């Protein structure tokens, strides 16, 4: 295999510690057989050694995509579409639309992503599932049901639905909610503080190191994911690969990972539906069988997110980009 220079363009670097950065860093590691580097903007003083560009985010990386195309044409130019690309920007933003046209090929991160593309671009798109290692399911207390939501507090993640659901739960429900994520929107941080004061069963923990977050996912009975817009949330894979079942909003980005017939879906923004699902998971009559069913459905999907599968798909993409 020829060793290639691969530049990964990510609008977020390590300081952001968000999904784009995690994907970029993981892909750099998976492409260790090549020479892979991560930049926020291209070109730079090392750009002469780059054979291929993998650009995360059609809109936010549009300048780099345009600069590559001006120098190399479509050869070696791949664009990865995020949730805001697929479900907002490509419908109206000229920069995002231009990135679709200039790229030789496109990648989406879940099964439903391709159908969100304009028909003219669907034939040059492929799915590459992100991956995470299999983790041991840690012991879970029987005294209560521990629920965790992971995601920075911003509008797209819809943390207000979790907070409203917490307000719908009786104080003696036996459900304890931990909410992990930095307040990228100060107003949402304030709302979390108010909810915490009013609902003793809800705790906002702020941002935590990744290792601590993973431990909390492993120990939780359920992970909640309320997003209104999602390209393929890594935290869902981390939960499934930890043996922790998921309750998630019924949006394309979540169904593309969990499956269309997943039993733990609720309508986006519907706090009462989420609260009802949480109570059903705690109910003496239905709780055990429902959680076991969700766990079984997640276990069936978990092999899709094997690191070896992502590595193989990524290497195929790189070779196809180079073979143009």
C-alpha cells in the first residue's frame, strides 16, 4: 500500500473537545499507515506534502475545500457531512452546497444520512460508521435507575427537553438524572442550575473528562439523547458498546444508528413522552422487560461500531480518493 499524505480539516481542534475533534483525532490514529495530520484551515506551511483532503463539515470547512479544488481539482477531495450540514446548511447555504459539488466523494456517519442529500449527490456518498471500543458493563445499583445525558448545553442538543422531563417526574420515582456537558449557551447553563434547585433528582455536572464520562455511561441504566439535529452521535455508540441502553429523540441521525424500529424513541422536544418512557423503565410491571428489550436491540447494533470496521471503511475511502 502506498503511503499517502492525508490532511484532515476539522473546524474544531483539541481545545473544543467536541464531536468533530474526536472524529478527526480517531481518524488520524486509524490512518497511521499513512501520514495523517489535522488542521483547522488549509493550505498551511506543510500543504505541499498533502495527497488527500478529508474535510469535516461542508460549511465550516468550505474555504479549505475551495482552496484544495483550485489547486488539485476533485482528486483526493472528500467531504464529511455533519448533522448541521445534512439537516440545515445544505438546504440553503451556498458554501455548504459548493462543498458538495466540489468534492469527489461524500461521507455520512449513519444510515439515514444519504437520503438527506440532494439526489444529484447521493451517488457519490457512502456511510462510514464511527467506532469505539467494547467496554465492560459495570455493576448497576438496584436501589434506583441511574440516567445520564451527555452533550454540551447548546440548542441542537435540546437539553431543555431533559430538564422539562425531570420536572415531570415525581420526586419518589426512583429515577436519578446526571447531565454532563459544558454550558456553551449561558442561558442553558442557567436553566440547568434552576432545574437542579427545583428537582433534587436532577444533577448538572458540567463538563467532565472523557474517561469519567465513559465510567458514568457504563454505570448508568439508561443514556438519554435529546438532540434535534444529529449527524451520528458518538455517545450513542459509546453507550451501546458499554451495554447501556438508550432513549433517544426520533430524528434521522439517531434512527440511522439505532434502527428505525428501536423501541426507545420519543418525538423530539416532547418532554412528557421522555418522562413516560423513563417511568416505564422504572415501573415494577414493565421496567425489567422494557430495559432488557432495549439492551437486546442495542447489542444487535453494537457490532456496526467496531474499530476494525471503521478502519477498513476509512482505508477504502482513502484508496478510492487516490485512485481517481
